[in-house]
């Protein structure tokens, strides 16, 4: 083979060779991860109920500050040795509906002596939750409680040590104090300083949670229910049941708290393109195909719901396209209503009389400031 022929052969080989895969970090989306470390002893009952009502508005505040970010939230509930549990965790997850369901299960009980297992709870949050590494991730903890830590538990990792690890992991730790106990205030200031976060004092009951009903809430809930009607649950049977449960969740929340249901619908609408998710955490064939995470012809028949599985292949594709188009149209209408609701809320919040600090307002304001850094 002469040199010219050899050169041409090598050139063609190089051009035909597949390009090396780009590193996953090259196109990695920024991420926001927020964990709540929450005292669930009896004295925290009022605050916990307020948190249940406002978790969706807090999640939406994160979206508003970081519309392109992947959002994951986690929870560490804590009490003390001798109670039903010392800590219970919800791992960092993008499935905010599942986190919400777990939050609804929390009841304020237990306690007895004044200090609680704050040290263990912080250790679990910083060292046991699966935080995402990388400079594109903002990691934030909110410690929320009214009592200081037990410093006499030999087995505990004490909070100064945990905060040193948090700084290494670039985790901001905020300390939200319910009530005004001086011994708690001293430690909470130290935790906020050591965690490079804020010390946030609020009333014992969490402060007055302001619920503003808007003229758009009913229509938003109706549209979100129609969007839920486009969901095609798929996957193993337990996953399908969980997806169906999430669709029922909106109706249950709407019956108890219409404004919270509107907050949920607003979050879902803002999180994704108009043709995408109707529920968080996957399990919806329409959303997964629309966003390119799944292909219909790669789904096993056993993982399809009965009614969908009974259709011939061409009809399955047509039905899926129909649901994607329907959801896209509904989400476009919903986006308009969400913008109108946002403007209404902004206007009417400005008209609200100045009130004492509250859990939801302080958390939202802190997130807004810390996510801008």
C-alpha cells in the first residue's frame, strides 16, 4: 500500500470512528439539595402542621430561584433516646410528592427531658444522606427545633465535628429556633456560625402561616386534575400503585387545603416543559417518553397497565401521542394561570400587615438569598 492510499485509509478510519462520549459533567444540570432536620417532639406540633401546609410553596420558591436546576429534598425527623425513634430519614429525592406524603405522616410526640438528640440528627443529615458532589450543586440544611442537644451522650458525634464535615462538603447549615429558650439560642447561634448559615428565630408554633386564596386556585386544581388524567402508570405493580396514589393526592390536598393544592400544581408546572411531568419521581409513561427518558418499544408488556397492554402496538403509540399532545395543551393553559396566580400573590403579600417571623417566610427568604451566591 503506497503512502497516499495509507493516508486516505487512516483518515477514513478516524472519521468513521465514534466520537468519545462527553463526560456527564459537561452537560450536567445544576442541582439544589435541601434537607430539613426537624424536631418532632410534642412541643413542635404547631410548627410541623405549618410545615405540612407550606412545603409546596417552599419547593416552588426553589424553582423560582433556580428554574433550570434539578431539585432534591430530604428530611431527618428526630426526637430522643427513649422515644419511638431517635431519627427517621427520608433520603434526598426529586420525588417531592413522596417527601410530602412522608411529612404528612409525622406527628409531634414524645420528649420529656429538655435536651433532644440534635447531635445525632445533624450527623445523619450531613454524613448519612446521599448528597450530590460537585461544584454545580448547592447543598443546604435547615435545622429546626426548640431544645438544645444532649452533650452527655458518649456515642454521639458532637455538632462542632459534624459542622467541620459540612464545611468540607460545602453544605450550608441554617439553625431555625422555635421559641426563645436561651440555652437553645446559644447553641443555634454556634451551629449557624459553624455551618456558614443563618440563625433564624421564629415563634414556638412556627409563626402565623399566611394562606392567601386566589381567584385562580379552583381553575388551577381543575386543570391539574385533567393533566393527571393523561398519566399512564407503568413499571412494576408497586410503582404503578404509587403513581396512582400521587394522582389521588391532589384531590385529597384540594379538599383540605386548596391553596396548598395550587402550590403543588404550580410546582409541577414550573418544573418541566409543557409536555412533561404530571407527577414527581417517575412512573408515568407519558412524562418519561415526552422527556426522552423512556421509549415505548423498550417497555416490557408486563410493565404496562392492563388497559394499555391490551392495545395493539400501533394503537399504543397513537394513544401515547394523544396523551402527550393533550398534556402539552393543558399545561400551556396551566402556565398562564400560574403566572396570574403568582402576580396576585405578589400583590396581596405586599398588602399584608407586617407580621412576626414565620417558618415558611424565613425559609423561603433564606433560600432566595443563599441560592443566589
